[in-house]
C-alpha cells in the first residue's frame, strides 16, 4: 500500500448560514465565531448569534416604536384641541 506525500485533508474555511422564521437567510459573520473554541459547540455559536441579532433589532426598532407612540399621542391631542375649539365656537355663536 503506497502513501502519498500530501498532507491530510483539512477544512480551511467554512460559513454558518442560518434561516430565520420569516424565511430570510443570513450568514453569521466570521468574526462572530472565529474566537469560539470548537468544543463549545455549533449550537452555542448559533444561539449567541440569534440573541445578538434580536437585541440589535430591538434597539433599532425601539426608537421607531417610541416615536410612533409619541406621534399618536400628538395626533390625539390635536384632535382633542380641534374638538374643544369647535365646541367653544358653537358656545360663542349660541350666545349671540
């Protein structure tokens, strides 16, 4: 049996792709798992990425949601102000 002089086959690069529940797919950036020891397990890498991605989205959209709530309060206040103005106009016209 002859043996070759080639080194054993080694993985030199890999990508981890996740599929989200909404159907979108994303490749986990290499810098996210480069420092992870293989014995920590792939599931830990994916779980950590999921948590980080969700936290990022919460932070990103929290301001938009807060701004939307503020806008709704302003709109409601404006509507109430118009109603109060109309009521005063009706009261003033009925007094004349």
